[in-house]
C-alpha cells in the first residue's frame, strides 16, 4: 500500500530556500584580516548563491560536473556550499593542507572543472594548476593579483566579477535526493586518498540530526562558530544546520590560532562551536596565560576528530563555564555518528566517565561491535571489537573504488576499536591499525595518551606500539613537554601507576619538540613508527 | 553522479530498534483507574512489540493489511504503534468519538482485518462489529468480559493472551520507506471522512522535526505527557519522537479531565505536554479553583488544533511558570507544520504577538499564500490568502479519492485562511468555509473568538457568519458564560470596542449552555449555522 504523502525530495536547495526565506535575517559573520567582521544575511546568501549558480552555468558547468573549492571558512564558501549542489553540480572541497601530489591526485580523480579559491591560497593552486587537466575556470576571492594563475585556455576571474550582474533568483532544479551533493576525500595514511560523495538526502538528514535537541541542538537563537574547516568532512554539518535552524554562522577564515579565536569569541559571542581537541587545548593555554577573556557565551562546544582529554573538558567547564561535548564520527559518517551527552540523572564521576566516552549513537545511526573472528560481541562495557556503523548518512562505498575490505555486509568498518556499554555509550580504545598487542593482550594507546596529556608538564603525548622480543609489542610513549616545564620518564610512569593495569605502563619513553601530524591534525603514528624503525627516535628505556 | 551513501530506509522499525536498544531504560508510564501508574521500559516495549508482531502474523496478518486500534493512550497502544508498521502492516487508528456510522464507514473503507480495542471501548466496538465484514480478529486489552464481542467466525482474545508465549525478537522486514505505515481519517464536517496514509519516511522525518531543538525539542531527559489522543493525527508525532530521543512517555489513558491530569502532572513531573486549547483551558480553571498544585515541571506545552487564546498562554506563564507554545498543523500534515517560537531577541508585546500567531514553518515544510484568483500573495503580514503547504510529511492525496480540489500544483490547500509576515510567522484568521464576508470585506471569526474568550466572564465564544440583507453577511457571537458569571451583549461589545475595526463588532448575540463540538473537539460551526437557519438559536439583536 502506497502512502498518500508527497514525495518531496530532500535537497540542499530546500535547505537554502528555508534559510534564505524563513531565516532571512540570520547572518554569516566572517572575521577579516584587520580584526573586523564582515556580515551578510541569509537573504543575501540566497541571492548571491543564485548569482553564483547562474555564473557557473554561464561558464559551462552542466549536469553533475564537479566544482571544487580551495577555501577557508567564509561567506563565499557558504555560498558555494549552497549554490553548487543546489544547481545539480557536485561540490568538491579541497583540503589546502594536503601535499601538492595529493591535491593533483584528488582533483583529477574527481574530474574537477572549476576551482573557487581563496586569494591567499592562490599560490598553492598555481603550483598544481598545470597538472589539473580538466579545470577550465578558476574563481578567486579577495582582491588579489590574478596574473600568477593565468595560462592559455584557462579563465581566471575574481569572485565578485564572476557573480556580478547575474540574476538574484535561480530556478533550482528538482533533483533526485540520492544524487551526489558534495565530495570529500579521506586522508588515509596508506595508499591514495579515497573519496566519498554525500547525497542530497544524507546531507539533509544529517543536518536534521545536528539540529536535534540531543544532537548539537541548533536553534534560531544560536550563533555557531565553525572552526572546523569547511574542507573537512562537510564542516561537521554546521553550515547546513545553521541554514536549517536560522542560526548565525561565525566564520574565522584562516585565523585558527588561539589569540584571534578568543578575540572572536569575546566579540561575537557564539553559543555553539566546533573544533578538534588541539584547537581547544591551544585556546585553554591562551586563556590561562591571558586572563580576563569572557568566552562564557559558548553553551556547547562540539569536539571530535580525536579523543578529547578529560582534563581539557574539566578545565573548560570549571574555569570558564564552557561545556565541551565530545562527538564521534569520520568523513565517511557525514560525520555526526555519536555524541556524549550523559543523562541528566547521572552525576559525579559517572557523569565524567560518560563525558570522556565518544557518546551514544544519534538516532539514525546504528552501531555494532565485531571481534577478530567476525562475530558480534555484546554491548556490556567490557567486550572489545571493531566499531561498525550503518545509517542513511553513512557511506557504503568509495568513489570509483569498491574496497570491499572497508565494508561488512552493509556495514561500514570504521577502523576504530572500542567497547559499547549497556546504555550504548561508545569508548574508543584505538585505531585498529594502532592497536598495541602485548603478550597476547591489548593495550589502549588512546587511554595512555589521554592520561599522559592530563599531566601538568605534558603538552602532547602519543603512544605507539614498537616490536619487543619477549612481549611481541610494547608501548613507546612520545612526549612533548610544555614550554618551561621539566619532567622525567620515571615521574610520568609514577603518574600513570594505579591508573592503568601494571603491564600497560610503558618502559620506553621519548621526548620530542613536536609530534608529526596528518593533514587533518591527527598524530601521525605511522610516521612515528617509521622513524622509530629507522632509529631516528632517541628512546629512554626505564 | 550517484552518491556513495548507504541507501538505508527510514522506517518505524529503525525508530523502534533505536528506542529499545539505545534508550532501553526510558519508560512508558500509564495512568491506571486507581490513580497509580504502570511502568514499562522501552526495552520491554521492544520485546512486547516483537511478540505482538508474531501474534499478528500467527492470526493471519500478511503484507500491508490493516490493523486497527480503538484505544486510549497507554503502553499497549505504543506497542501497536511500534509493531504494526514495523512488520509491514498498516496501523489504522480509529477515533472512538466518531459516530457508529462513521466508524463503520472508515473501518470498511480501510479494509481493517484486526482490531485491537481497549476493554472500556469494547461496547462501542460491539455495536458496530456486525457491520465490519473483513474483521476476523479482535484483541481486547484489560481484563474485561469478552462474551459481548463474540460471534461466529470471529476470534476474540485478550491482549496478554494474544501476545503471550511469542518470541521477544522479530526480524523486522526491510521495507520501502514510501510504503504506508499508518492511516488516519480526517473528520471533515462535509461528506465522508477522508483517509491519509503516512509513510514510514514521513513518520521518520516528522519525528526528527519534532526532536529538533526549534521543534518540540525532545531529549532523553524529557518526559512527554501525551494528552493528544493517539487516534488523533499520529498523536502529533509524540510517540515516535519519544522513542527517537529516549524521552519517557506519560500516558493519561482515558482520564482527560482536568483533575486527573493535574494530579498526573504533579506526580510524574513531565517536561513536555501536548493537547488542544480546551484541555488547557479546563486545566487552568481547575488550577485556579484548586490552588497548591505544582505543574512547573512542564517546560514546553505544545498546543494546537485550534487557535490558542493569548490570555490562556499569559495566565499559564504568569501564574504557573509554564510556557504554552502554539503549533499548527492538521491530520494531513503529520501534523507538525509550524511552531510559534519567537526569536529570543524579540520582547514585550511583540513577543506576545508572535506567540499568538501559529508560528513559523519548521524546516522541511514550505508555505505559500494564494488569493481567490489563484495568485501568490506576499508574506508582508498584511496580505490574506489561503495557506498552501508542501513537504515530505504533507499528504498529496487521499486514500482512494483524488479530490483534486484539495491540491494545487503539488501543494496541499489547507482550507485555512491567514497572513504570513516577513519573518514567516503565520497568523490564521479563519477556516476558508467559516470566513465571514461583510460588505465585501473579511471579518476574522477567529480573532473575534480569541478576544471574546479573553473576557473574564466568558467560558467559550464562537463567531459564525449569518446572512444579512444589507451587508450580505454579519457575525453572530455565540457565547457560553462561565459558571456563576453574568454578562450582557452590550458589555461584551464594549469589551471588543477599540480592539477591532468598528464594523467588525457583532450586533447579533446568542447565549447557549454549550457550543457543539466535532469529534476532535473543535467548534462545530456548520451545525451552529444550521441551527441558526432553522431558527433554533435565540438571537439578541443590539
């Protein structure tokens, strides 16, 4: 029996229409180099998105061709988020932190035809542009010199000139919601990057999940500080959620250091923010050494990308009245999959234990735990397995690459290992490839790292597994000491003692000035293991 | 370009799985006749829903056959909400307030095969059962005597016996999300009732909209008092929203009078509630005359079905610290279409003006205004037209009845007349069929009613248009005076003076002991107009 409901498709155009009409006066506020803030209303974003769509049509973009962006977080990028998918093309967000080789690979793999680039990133694009065979048009924001980009057969044009003069309304086509809206490549540390293509449907549903009261709880009274870059995993869905709810967007552009961020928070008073833990760690250091800033407008700080140290959450809450809420996801999950909101009735240490977890799956996302033998293990808070995930905004394949190993009977294998408790709170203990197996038992590198990061003299801590004759593998702790601090391996070992099983305590320690990071800011453990194998790390053996 | 996202269907089974697993300890709390409260967890609802599905299969329910309920709000009804659609059958909620003729018509029109009936409603069912040709099984809740229902060829069984002994897990089939999940017939005052069939998809999306922070803002810390009957427009989506968010459900059964409701609120401390204005009006009267009750647990009271008088909202907020939020929708809109949440920055009288409106469309619902000539009119807060609505949880047809008049180029004609302001807040001025046209201009019966209901001596006020030789139509105010009060037409007219245009002031007045209501509790203006035409109303002419 068919229902009698309208078969209205879930599209970015519907999100844009809602934002620009119902929330016409909501604003995108973008930080400028001089510290001022440029403001555009959602109504204006709607008009300029229409102009951008006309301009893209006029320069030859048809069907589902790809339009790439190489941009920071600002109003033009929001307009690209709105216009490109809504006109039926596919938005491909390029990550400026990738290597030139990776940029060339993914832009060609995606078959990008147009690139919209921030003026400040134009030199980066210029360096790879000769290798991007199919790109016919480059649109540059900001009043920069276009000459370095120009070459035969390529149109190079400033953003305002590009959209100027075009109609401020656009008949957004009726698209199939299953068609691709946007693409993002994961930055795997092995092999070539893999691409996922979000659909209109997945984008829409994910935005609804973000707006849920138990999700990020976005309302028309909020202002969202989107620190997470818009080239990174759909900006955690913050942009579309803001349009859906009518929340202001506060955009830090490329100014992601603690000092401008704190200034921006003080002046613009956002109520919601999203960024990875290292950013918040920097912000905390800055606040601690520069007292007097008020960041208490922040009601909810979503934090994810890697595990959030408990001491960081406690420090923000106790010193600055700001609640950091851990969320878990990945590029392949749009990304919001779980969020750590303990029930209000849970208090004290149990509350903090749940806050330190990666949270419960949001409605729409199903999780299961699979052990090494491929069997499902119980959600009892003890059993460990790989997390598998399923849902309407979870990827089921990679672009042009089936990679069956990444999927299991309709579920995505996340590569994250952990446990799930009776209340469905997930605690990740490791990336599958970073798991340390010592004497046949698992040691959680993540747990050791989080504990070590709680030591007052430690700025960063990474734990990797290194070969051991007797135990097969043992943990090596790689430590970055805080400026002006001093600490010894035995002091750190003593600090861990009693907090973990005795046989988890590392004997091997190494002090470094900084830990290498991947293009999305995670500890590059693969590189650390390689350096260790090459004898490039000075290891102290207790 | 296809996306790489999983094509996971949006189904009630997914909602049930999420509720029963992730929110296993959330509860359904049902008021009992002796005033106690019976409690079942969502895990138990999951197990019993599986049993109910097995039992329905065992009694012959296959495919998308219809299973009807004739029940109040209680745990068994929640189980039917979960089991019936999730197994692929279609839930048909019967309204016990319909006439026997209407019940027979819609049960046969829907081709109901099984009826689950509250023991207290068994006599009502028994009276019409001989005319329900296709019903082969009747399942009765509560320990009542089954004999009066029994007849040849019919299985009559108690609910617990019916589900008892069956497996507590069920392999919910993978359904197409566009297939029907539940049916509801509208109680039009003309012609036969018309049926709408909600899809799994529309039900799922509507639940997400209800959970939105700017929707009903349902979280796992909430307890929802669902006063709105589960046979009425999908219980406003409260049941599925609760399962999605992990909110407790507080169920008043058939005890919908002010006294038991106030007792239930005091003891169970729900945080969200939903009911029509007349219920809240009764509750207010009860609270005012029985001081000492604490209903302040209620953070949000959703109120709709007909316009909510401003004085009612103000009284609840000022006297009892409870915020009544007006929402607008209809059976055909699942029903949540708009909700009156003014921006926080809007204060004072402007705040109350927006609170008195029907609100802004929730994300997913698009509205437009169409005038008598079929042209779209601007959203300027002044222009009046019929509200048309479109979206993924809006009906696009009626069951077995195209009724093209109800639709306009893919939009649903709501039959509501009103205006929309620049911020998209909707104010309904009338039902199209109740519009009063006087001297070529419109008089809003709804505005007059809301104002009159604000008079301290008035319990209920209805305004209908009656023929007038000079002006074509003039308003007739039909008044129910509060117990123990006395008021004259001239006093009421004086009370209105200055609040509306002079030519809106009614000359014709009529005092009645009560106003006739439709089966869903709305003023039956059609009947009033007929009584007036028949000379059955004693009209005082000023």
